[in-house]
C-alpha cells in the first residue's frame, strides 16, 4: 500500500472510529427533516441522482429529505458546508470524485476531505463519455487529435470547473497528447454541455445521464467511453482503450457522506436504507434509462474505495501538472 493510500485509509478509519460513539437508538432517528447537499448545480448527474435518492429516502425513513444545491469551487463549497455541519445525521452530502481530487489539486482547502467527512453508503457510478459537437470534423479520438494538431489553439474544451473529474480528464488528455486546446471552465458539467450544444465549445467529457439523450438525438457525437467496458446503451461507442487511449479513464461515482463524528447508529441506519433504494427494481429501471449503475457496500468499503480514488487522482493531477490556489 502506497504512503498516500495508507494515510487516507487510516484517516478514514480514525474518523469512522470517532463516529462510533453512544447515540440515541436508531428507532429515534430521524425525528425531523434531513438535508441532502448536492455540491453541483441543478440539471447534471449529481442533481438527477440526488433528487431520486431524496425522494426514495424520504419514503423509507418517514421524514422529509430536502435537496440543497450548493455549487462552486469544483464541489468544495458543498463539501465544506457538510464537513462543518453538526454531526447529527441531519445534514448529508452526495459526494462525487471532487472529494478525492481536491486534496491534491487544491493548495489550500478550508476543510479536510478525509478527516472532516465519513462515508455513509455507496450509491451509484456512471460511465463517462468524450463527446464533440457535430460540426467538429472528427469521428474518432485519433481524428480529433489530428484535427487539433492541424489547428492549434482553435478548438475549445468545455469543463465543469476546477476540481471536477471532467476538467482533470481534459487536462490529462491535453498534457499527454500535447495538444493546444483552450480549456473553458463552467459552473458544472451541465453548463459545459449546454455550451457544447450551443456550439460555444467543441468537446466535453460528461456522464451518460448528462449527454446520453443528446447522443441519441444526434446533437453531440460520442467518440469514446472513458471506462473499462462499453455501455450497453451505446454499444457502438468504443472505450478509450479501444480507441487507442487506454490511460484516459474518468470514472463518475456518488457516495453519501456525513460530518465526521456522526453517531455510528445513524450511519448503520442509513446505509442499508440507501442500499435497498439503489438496488430496488424501480431504481434499477430508472438507472438504466439515465446511465447510472448501483454501487453498494459498507461504510468501510466506501472508505477504502475513496482512498484508492484519492491515490489515482493524485497521480492524474501530478501528470497533468495542474494545481489550484
């Protein structure tokens, strides 16, 4: 185990241990409304999944679950809000890869993503697509590289902003291919996708829940799926490895988190409830249409997963040579 992976895993274990404190019986929780913070704007994959989870969780727990979008700083405004909230189980976070990216990408954070938050339950993952505007004269990744080399500085790459997996994926692609393409950050991948649809940028990396409908309608062209396997919904789209870019992997995932110190009894009450939701026949049917795939596991499984992702993204940040003040 590398030193970074060991450090992250140990920090999560300490935080999980701190959560195992005496607390009211699970039957007493929840006694009032729960707030689910989404660290990105409405309209994207985080918002879609978050609202689905909130609706089903409210039914399962018998209390309202309100959704609060708190976008900004690559997800860190929402992450920090939950990290500093009371650890009573009434403020939760739907975390994304930005949680694993931020410790390396940002020189200074106002919270510690590892020490100040604990995993509650894994929820879902989503394949990520590399898509271009139909006006871009490229029908494969190799053709895109050739086009960009022939027109240095003329193409634009829309991203969800600093700290997002899609922006780091863009930087990884550019640093590895040494292409000169303008990176245009937005306040979320949904806004970047809207810019792509409007022809203001030429390419975007985004989850299937965001770009899938536009691919089907021919409004964008998919060049590669940035994961290990093809999507059954878009079987004609090759993986990045098949397209000749095996190192270009951008995995979208969602894990419910809580402030460190949240009672273990609360975590143990929420984990199976969320697992039942994401594995239900109804959710699977919805997920299939949106491009999501359920993820399940214990809080400890989630902690180990985040530790591995933190290590992986650390390598990407260093390889891309990007840092944010």
